[in-house]
């Protein structure tokens, strides 16, 4: 090292870019009317899907790194299309827990 200072922790040297404070991680089952999807690969953890929509009639913002849900969001963009991140037509979807043949639990969407 060039100087006698203590080394920086990684989290300070390479700070994580914050998401919007009102965007929450998808962690539970929900029924959602998806109005917008933005996909990004500019993360440390691979692809991320930012999903805007209505839950119980209230506008909400969500995100997930779940490969399964990111893939479903890619399909939504391909089949429904977007205009600046907003879907051209809202889509009603259910996000739920599924168990794989190996016993792994993961979030899925239909």
C-alpha cells in the first residue's frame, strides 16, 4: 500500500447503486396487474426485473433477480411490447412459490 491508512471495506470502495426507496423486493405471493417492466443487466447479481403494477388497487414498484421471473418478464416484453418501460397493455399475473423436483422453493409467475 502507498500509505499507512487502513484498507477500505469493499462496500465502501464499490458502493451498491441504490434502487428507488419505494421499490421493494418480491418475496411473497401476490396477485398483480403489471403495467410496466424494465430489465437491466447492470447489477452485481446478473439480470434484474423492475416491475410496476397494481396490487390491491394501489400502485406499487417491485424488483427481483429471480431468473424465472426475469425470464417471464422478458417474454412479456416480447409478446405484449413496451413503450418507455410501460407495457402496451396491462397484464394480470399471479406470483407464487413453487417447489422443484429437487425440493428447491422458488418464485414463479403465471
